[in-house]
C-alpha cells in the first residue's frame, strides 16, 4: 500500500492566504498537489491541516483523499507529520 501525507497546516508552511486571492479559474497550489498525487499510484492521500476550511476550498471528490485535522500544528511541523502517520 502506498500512502502519501501532505502537510497543509498553515503553521507548517507559507500562509494559505496567498492562494485565496487566485482568480476563480485558477487552482491553488494545494489543489494542484492533491490532483497530481491522486493521479499517481497512491492508495491513499492524507492531507493534514489545522483548518478544515481548506477542505471546503478544494474541489476534489476521491475516496482515497483523507482529511485530518491537527489542532496543535502551531507547535511545529513534526506534529503534522505525526498526525498524518
């Protein structure tokens, strides 16, 4: 089984607000990453975020995409890695 963990917590990367100003016809970097991973041989893609609103912004429907909420992402990137595992 191939599992992929995507760290998408705002405290684990650059601020997500930069993606919110995109024109409607453009997709966010996170959506592009998820689309590419879902097009791969991955059996599951676990997206760890500290804001489940990010899940609502992503326009993907795939049973292999799993959203995981990490309420302590502000304590460092390693908390999101552990949450995804």
